């Protein structure tokens, strides 16, 4: 079995790459595995999948602390891809530095601004260490391999520390232990529905404007059929100022009669509709680190 080409945003060692490993090869436990392709932007991830240079893409869609990643909601509609899987990944922030560096010698720690904010208590208890914003967590780890980084550390994943040969100084640096990011797996073709597999549907629609009670009618489509709604998100419609698109996740397969009827009913009361994907519902939450062995990566 050949390796699956998977695009992700960031540099090697990113949490998105870690998510790809779990989604494609269950952390190195299955044959084949993932051949990762780093991309500079989320849009590039989508384009790589759309044009076929990557077979899959992995994108973060929401964080349990920071909320939704709106750019990726917009890109799901912009590009012709399908959601084919999801993963809830525990975000464990690790403090790392070059070999031989100790906590006492640190004066600066760099990372993505969101990661720095999520580790604010560490900086409060270590006033002699200055936080430095960096474009990416894994990029911060990679930067420590260069010259002139004495006394500089980074906050990133344990996988990034292993990948770049850095010393882990402290684990679980985050303020809140319940820090999870939900990642989506995207592909050019939809997931092949399988009976007996708990399934989630993600859809997008725009309600008919100037229709009193339209949201009540839309939610009633699902409530009348006892369909569990898992998430609803609104985004401005760029084609129509001050009107909104809605993204909705629901439990169930479009092959289930009640879901099929609900989606057909929904299309009668909205002006635009799209099934973004029907895919296996993420089971539980993934913890822990995985090793870099038996996992190939390549640059574009």
C-alpha cells in the first residue's frame, strides 16, 4: 500500500501534521501511512487537494478555548472538496530549547501568539523570561536550530522537539488542560458511506432573506425529526452585504430516511445549500505523542 500525500499548513512538526498522522495511519499503527506536504497557507492546502498534488488535506476548524477558525469555514465553500474525517487532538504545549540549555539560562521564549496566550501563567511565574511572537509553533521550534539562539526557547509540540533534536524543559505548559483542536480531513471525493459507522454531516446554507421566523423554521426541520444538531456557525456572505451563510453539523448519515427527509425539507426553505461532507464521527479525544519513525515528510 502506498503512502497517502497529505497537505497541511505550517512547517514540519506542526500540530496539523500530528493530526495528519493520527487521521491517516493512526499514529503509525497502520500500513501505508502519510507523506506530508507543508503549505504556507490554508488556501494552499485546499488548492493542493483540489488540483490533486495532495490526496488529502488536514485543516483545523475549531479550538475548545479559542473558538472557530473562520477562514477555514470560508475556504470550505470556496473550494470543491469534501470533508471525509475529523479528529479531536489534545494540544499539549511543550517548552523546548537547544541541547545544553537550562531553564535558568532562558531569557526569551517564542511561539505563535495564541500558544503564548494559552501559556500566560508560565510567563507570570517567570517574569525574567520574555514571550516573543512567532508565525508558527513548529516554526519557532525550527528557528532554534540556527545560530544566535542561546537563551532562547520555544513552545510547540513534543513531536516538534523530537523532530528538530531539541531538549524538552517542561511539558503541559498550557493554562488549561482541556485544550483540544478539532481537525478536518478533506479530499476531492466524498467518503464512502458505511452502514453501522456513526456518521456526521456538515452542511452550508443561506436562509431566504427578509423572511420572518426563518431560523425557527430551519431548526424545526431537524427538531421535528429528533436529529441532534452538534454545531451551528454563521459567517458573512461576501456576495451579499449584511446577509449570512450558516454552517451546521448534525449527527446522522444522509442515507438515513429521517436525515434525507430533513435535508430535502431544508432545501425548500433556503436559497443556497451544499453538503460539505458526510464522514465518520470523531471517536473520543486523542492524547499523547507519537514517534517520528516510519513517517516520511517532504517539502514541495
